[in-house]
């Protein structure tokens, strides 16, 4: 008995096929309809020659095709690859190549970018376009692909060891693919029962879904983020309906919540919570059905959380701790906030520890700082990156394999984990990970820039925003507007610095390393 996402979904389609599985705007599918649609797409992929273990890119906004594409890949034991729709050409080319995608399902809105780089990805041979006619002549419309595939199943047996990859930000700013075995992924994100002990067998998942009520869950984040993908599966394992908005818009979120009688929402920190609170305060929506808002993946500040709670007095506002690589790990305790200290209680079934510099668990209650680590059901590595895999997944003297999350923390005597921040200089802006090294390299590629250091500074909406300290070349002047245009030619908008400070001489350590604390002080002093 192994847990496999495609097997489980097919079991649900057989057991509760007439229930609505997914809604996005006017589009909706029952479990049986979504199963048939993904079967058609899966058979089309097989006809293209896509083999088990090969990769299928999904470059789409939220919608039925995204979900059908994920399921289709999993049904044939291929691997769905999430593509960030904000990426510009250079970033897309890196991802297409690094992920070794063989086929790509993409929105025609991205025609120009896809056309510019697809031919440079050596393994990418097949394009499926969504949303109307594509300017790329070789692309096959999504509807045509469905017509060419049959709605029945007839797929080979699957395994709990089938691979699932979620791409997330990398140490140089480029994305990295976190690799999971699907059974570990299932267990790492709730085990079919996020409120208690994991389900013991796949049939227990089906039985629990059959006996559940008509719950409606809304992942507000885009499906290109692992959090929204996992929230979708969790909703299905509970026999519920998943509701999306195509793109994040706070007003549309509340309209959909009212229209579909949403019960739970998943958001990513202040970047979503603040505009949602503002929109809710300005208009009247009947969201009496809503009883939980759960935040993960980005900082949810106390002030924003309190404002949401004031507007939604009957809803629980939860702040969860986890990552793409670790799964759902811990929940915020009462009073936890960035202002007062981030404090999390590990889930009862999770083996979580704080390790010292030698990889040994620190003594609970000692106040000693270390790195948050999880063992057991976690990702097993990074695709095409053995170096990063070796640094992140370590084995201790007792033979236990740990995932190092990169978060610095201490642990109380009762097991509560106090998280102080990332061990690296990663900037989390609105749930997106931004790494200074990438932006620094782009800035230093400008002919008028001699040196640059990039840091994050606090921002009320985004949690942090990107800022840069720049040392121009001697005798040369350069403006923020010039650097902004230069960066936007190579970087997604969320990575581009929002503010600049210009200095005559950069402060670095004797070894040449950037002094990020100094850089942050320079930026904040300039803004003040």
C-alpha cells in the first residue's frame, strides 16, 4: 500500500465523482470531469513520447488547465514543473534548461517570451498553448490536445517513489528544483489529515473524503507556488472543492469567497493579507462561511493579522511554519508575531530539531541558537544541483538524515521553536525569495557601476523590499532611473531594487565580503 497522488485522485473520482473538485471564475469541474480531462491530456502526452520520469513544464496562471496539466503528468509518472510566470527571458531560459522539460503547457499571453527561448532549450520539443491562438506555429492548442486524447485511464501502475519537483528560489537567485518522492510529499503535507494523525492507508483517505461535508477551500497564492499546489491536494484529500482566482486581486478574492461560500483560505503573509484587509474594509462582502485563514511562506505581521481578525471576528487566523523542502512543519503559538517574536509549536508527527554548528541537537531551554532542521518525510534533494543537495541534506553521527532549513532559532523546554530569521541574506518580499548576489551581479554589469551591495529593508505591504547601495565608477554619474531600466531587462519586477543609495566608497570586510548591516543602515538613513 503506497500513497500516490494520481492514484488517490482517481479513487476520489470514482467515489465522489459528482462533487465539484475545482472552480476558477466561471469554469468548474467535478472530480469525474477533471479526471476525464486530465486523462485526455495524459494520453496526448504519451502520444508525444513523454516517458515516466520526464518533465512537463506548466507556465500558466491559475485555472483548470494548470490542475489538469499537473494531474496528467502524474498519471503517466512524468514530473510536472512549475514555471514562474513573472520570469523574463533570461530566467525562463535557465529554468527550461535546468529542469530538462520535454513539453510545455503555457498561456498565450507569454507567447513572445516562450518563442524567444524555447528553441534554446535542447530537450524542449512540444508546446501546448492555452487561452486562444498562439503566434508560435508549432504550438498545439490545449483544446486540440484534449480532442486527440481519450478520456479513459489505462495507465501503467504507479509507485509511492514517483518523483514530484517544486521549483523555488536558489542560492544565486536562480530557481532550484526541490525533489520529493510522492509518498513523502503526501505525508509531509498532512498525510491526508492535517488536523491529526496521518491516514494509515490510501483507502482511509477515500473513505474520509466520502464521509466529509462540502468544504470549499481557496488557495489565494498562484499555483506556480508549491503552497497553492499542496493546498489543492489537501482540499481534495478532505473531499472538498478548491476555488481559485486567475490572478491575485484582493477584491476578486473576496468576491469569489462570497460567491462560492469559501470556508478556508491559504495566503502568503502581509503581501496578500494587507490588501485583502483594505479591500474588505472598503466594501461589504458576505463571507460568513469563512472560518480559517492560514498564512505560510512569508511573514504575517501582528498589525496586519490583528486588522484581519478585527474584520473577521469569527474566523481563525493561523500562521504556519514550513517550506517547499520541509513540508507543513509547525504552527504559530498565541501571540507569535515578527514584532513580539516568532514562536512555533512543531506538529505532533514531525521530527523537528534545532542543530548546532556540529549538527547536534541543542539542549531545549538552553537558549542556544542553531539551525532549524527536520528529518523523516522531507524532500530528498535538488534537481541538477548535487552541491546544494549536499549542503542542505546532512547526516549526523547516528545516521539520521536532516534537512537544514536555513532558519536560525532556539528551542524552549516545551519544544516551542523561536525563529529569529534566515541564516543567509535571502530577502523575502511578498512571498518571493530574492537573493542579493543575483541583483548585485546584474547591477555590476552596468558600465557606470563599480560596486554594488543589495539588501532588504522593511516594507509595510511586502514584508521587505529590495534596496541597493551603489558605488559608481570614478568620475561617472549614474541615476536610479538608469539602473532601474538596466535591471528590468534581466530581472523579474519583484527582484528590481525599489530604492538606491549612492556612496563614494563601498564598505566591505577584509576578505571582500559585503557588509549587509552597513548597507541596510545606509539605505534606511537615506530614506529617512
